[in-house]
C-alpha cells in the first residue's frame, strides 16, 4: 500500500524536494493513522479556474486519499500585491471586493475535486494582517536583497532596468510565512513557483517551528494547442465552468499524444488503468478516439454530472459525426442588411471583424451548413444558422 501511495503521489511530478519526509509521513499514516498537512496556495486573481489549475487540485485529492488534511490557502492578502512570478512588470493590484468575489468563486469550484471534510479553507489575511509593522520588519530580516535578486525574473528585470517594487520582494516572504503559521508538512505548486515554495522551508527553519516542509512541484499543463501553457489570454484553455458540450468538444480536440499527458495529470484513473488503455491503443484493440471520449466524459462528469457527460457525448456525435446542427442554439436579432463579418462578431462567434475575415478565408465559416467564401457578403432579411469551425454555432434573425 505504501509503494502504491508513493507511486500515485509521484505521478506526473516535475520535482520533489525531501521525498524521504513524504515517505515518513505516509508510513506514520499507514502504521498509526496519523494525519499530515499539505498546503497549496491560490491567489484569487480571476473568477474562474481552468484545467491547468486543477492539476494541483488532482494532486491534493490524491494526498487526501492517503491520509492528508489539505490546507487550501486563498491568498486574499497576497492577491492584492500580485505574484511577481514570471512577470516582466509589476502586476495591477486588485481591490478587496474583487478578491472576495473571486475567492468565493474558487471555493465553489474546488470542491468538485476535493473532499470538503478533509479540507481546511484558510485565508492568509487572517494571520498577515495581525503581523503589523513590527512583525513585517522581522520577516524582512530573514532574507537579503542579494538572494532575492538571484531569482530569475527579478534578475532579468533588474538587469534591464525594469521597475521592481518593494512589495514584490515581500511577496515570496509572505507566501513562505503562510507555511510558518500553518506549520505545513508539505507544500505543492507549479514548477514556476520553486523560489516561493523553497521560501517556506527557509522560513520554517528561520522561525524554528520544528519542521521543514517537503516541496512537490507539478509541471505546467499545455493548452489545447499542445505547445504553450494553458491560459485564458492565449485562448487555449478548458474552463471548469465551461458548458458540458464545450468542455467535451475541447477535450476531443486535443492531439492523441497530448491525451496521455492529460490522463496523467487530470484523470482520477490509476496508473495501472492508464497503462492498460495505452496498451490497448498500441496493440490496436482500442481506438484513440474512444479513449479520448472516455477522458472527456470523466472531466465533464467531474465538473457537471454523469448525465451531462452522456448528453455531451451524444450531442458531439450528432453535430460532428453526422454533421447535424446542435439542438440548443443562442438566437440573435439584428436590423437591416448585415455584413457577414459584423454578424459573426454580434453573434459572439468571433472576437473581431478582422478575425471573421480570416476565418472566412480559411474556409471555417458556414451559413446553413454551406461554406462561405465571400468576405463582403451581406445578409438580407431572414433566419440563418451561422457556424465557425466545428463547435461554434448561433442562430441569426435579420429583420
């Protein structure tokens, strides 16, 4: 059982610091029933999470399976500074109202994966606010500027003459202080968070709390393009609040090679079960599309329901396999003759008329299932079903 737990915990990890401590904690759980704590921090800088964020949540759920109490830390204080990790300029600060709204949204989304009975949701303003000026000054004495400038993103900005605010130097210290206050046994985060995660170990030592947390780092999940990290700004993401049909279709759009990466980092299936699927694809007894559909249904069921997953699969087959039009289409009404590019923008099928024209040139636009080639087409009075690509549809009524 111990080896199985270690395998599942190490699954997909990019790096683990002090794996011996993790093994010791697991042994104490299996032999004595002693729980341990695993911390993960999330700054509520946006209202919705995408599947890239859930890589950490899946790992937390694995830890829960093997005796961990999760410290789900919402950085309501630190979000107002903004994590400088990977940033080439100082981030825009958030208002307290924005932070509170986003934090509430996070709480609603994470329990689709985590067991609430084994999760403590904590807010770091609870212990950072009482620190006061004196406590904050004491915290700053635990680390020096030279060491802080060794951090890659700070080093680049310093050498290029780009501004670095003092608050950004404070950020890693505050994240590390969270581990001091919570007395965390393990902290997990993305590979881009290594500096901040190690700060927790350093400060636990500096404050002499009697332990140093292990650090487990997960890789950054690639987006739908299979190249760049999943990001809303790159529009290559699957949002956990996406509609079931959209979520299912997006998972089906990933490459066969990327599918295994998603299985490893996002699926609740065991390593043995995934290996069986891989073996089936390799020997030809399983079609990759069938295996991908299984993953898509698992993800839709997790964030919606099993019924929604079955319905999404049926709808996908109806639209794509049989080239039919979806049953539920959002309807828009416009007045007078309408330029096709403007119609696509007004129906929320494309973000701009220039993108609409590019889509038409690429043969991605259809009206009533007929491909459009004329960029200057004017739509007269009538009803139309507009389509961009394989998944975007809308009904338009021109009056």
